């Protein structure tokens, strides 16, 4: 019986944590003047729970995996309102593909050329770029660095086997 009681406490802890995260999301949406719709809530919660910078289609697939509840148009509308409110940003890391990121703090991105994995790079990990070096007439308002290369998982898989 004691084990069951411990399991219930664990379940209540998880439920309490999810409830707290849900309340936080509701407060954030309201603080930005957004109506809290089930779809907007679901899209924002999905983005906050991941770091892979998904496309709108990937979010739509995730949200409709168990129960089809949202159209692609609804997902795009939710993403646009979240972007306009400054809660998510659109990231172009490859030609013609818009990805979304709930991390709106300044940061850069690394993209693996083999597997497509995307990882955030802290802003201060790279030296600051001197925007004053631009030719006269160009006025930079912001910048972001995209680093492309091979991630550690792919580089391990590409190493030739040691042998004699």
C-alpha cells in the first residue's frame, strides 16, 4: 500500500506542475492582450515545450496526433498572433522553410547539415559583430548568426572505424 501512496504523490506532483505551467501560459497570453483560445494556448504550450524550432506543419501534426482539433489555417493564425505579440519568432534557417521559436531572447542558431538538427547558441557565445563596418547608407536594426556544420551525433557516425 505504501508504494501506491508514493505513486499518487508523484502523479499529483506532475499534475500540479502541469497546472502551474498552464496557469503561467494563460497569464502570459493575457499580459500581451491576447484572448486565450484553446488553439492559441495549445500552439504556445507546444512551442514552449520544445527546442527543435518546428515548422507550422510539425506543430499542426503534433497537436492533431490524438484528436484532430485544429486546421492548418488556425495554426498559422495562432502563430501570427503570438509572433505579433512578441511571444514567438519566425526563424529562417533554410531556404523557404519558416520555423518557430518560443525563445525570444537574443540568441543564434546552429543547424546540422547532415540531420537538420537545430540548436540555440547563447548570444554571448559569439563575439559581437561590428555593425558600424557596414558601408555608408546601410542602417542595421538587428542581426542573428546562423552557424552550419555537423553536430556531435553525426560526426561520431561519420568517423571511420578504427582498425588495422
